[in-house]
C-alpha cells in the first residue's frame, strides 16, 4: 500500500493541482504541470533518501539495544511504522524548495529575506530534525538536518531563478497583479 501511494504521487499531485487550477489565471495555470512533476520528484527523492540513507543507521541504532540477554525482535508492524514515518518525513522535507518558490511567487518571501534569516532557518532545521526523527541518536538527526540546510540553500537559488520579479532600477517589470488585470480585459 505504501509503495502504491509513493508511486502514485505524480498522479496525486496532478489531481491536487487540477482541483486548484480552475481558480487560477491562464499564466498561473502554465506552472501546474511543472509544479506537479517537480513536487512528485522531490517527494520521491526524499523518500528514497530516507529509505536508503537514513533508515539503515536508524534501524542499526534501534537494534543496538540488544545484548546476550535481550534480543531485539522487531514486529512487522513496528518495522513498517518506522519505515513509513521516515518516508513521509523525508518526502515532506524535500518539498522545501518547491514550497519556498511557491511562497516567493505569492510574494510572501524573497531571496534577501531568506539570506538575512539563514541562521534562524539553520536552527529551525535542527529543531525539526530532532522532532521528526524517530530515534534519539545524533546521527539520524544530522541526516535530516543536513538535507534541510542544503534544501534551504537550494530554495534561495531557486527563488532567485524562478521567484516573483520585482522592480529593477527605473524599469518596472510587470507584476502578476498587472498581468491578471491585463488578462481579464482581453
């Protein structure tokens, strides 16, 4: 079931954006397909990173509680629960660049704001990693905080490339609002 959901994420994201698309203007609709594909790829990439990179050390850490008198016997239910939590958590955090570009397109954040608040974002990355990782060891927390920091930096670059255009010098670039008004008149 989990594999089916993961493999169906492109369709799920496409359906989500198809639901939202009727409320969007024509120029906004052009980003639906690339946004759906990028969201799917980021989620699947995060889930794969969690499964192949983070899950082995987490499972070794949890299995390390065994000794000659106590043998770890994980049940299938707990194994799948741990796997699913890791897959969803890493899939979600790998959506950070897509989410930040969306916020930039809405005019909520911009690259200078993110650069200025970088130290708070790094601190928040480690707090989120401490909350989301299922094990209390530092290695797994670093394996989540590290990608969050890297994804934050990728978000800054992505916003500079794809974010909302603003006034540059004396030339004013048409904003989304002006484009919407022009589109409604035509």
